[in-house]
C-alpha cells in the first residue's frame, strides 16, 4: 500500500482568512505527521481573529497561520 507520508494538501478559498486557515490548522493538528498541509486564497486578506480565537479555544497552535496568495504555490503539485 502506498504511504500517505508527504502527501501535499492545499485548502484553497477566496480570502484565506477563516475556513481554509481553520482546515489547515485542524488537519495539521490531527495528521501533520502524515500530510504536508497548506492553505491559500485567490484574494488573500488578514486572518480573521474569530478563526484564531476558535482554534485557540481547542488548544491548536495558530502562530504560523498567515494568509497567503495562491501565487505563492505556483508551479507546485498537490495531491489534494
């Protein structure tokens, strides 16, 4: 069976300010040892403080959450 190790996942949305940030943080928390998890947006905006607050209430690390443009990942291949 093929290993899932190092499979790359990109959560893509418009602003990369809430849902995609939360998805990135949650999957990284639950399966960061299996997947390389990223998020980006087509029109990035600041990460919503409500998303940060919700994640922190569940004890998830939010220090590395930064809104990014999908252009940052240009030329890269993602599995999901």
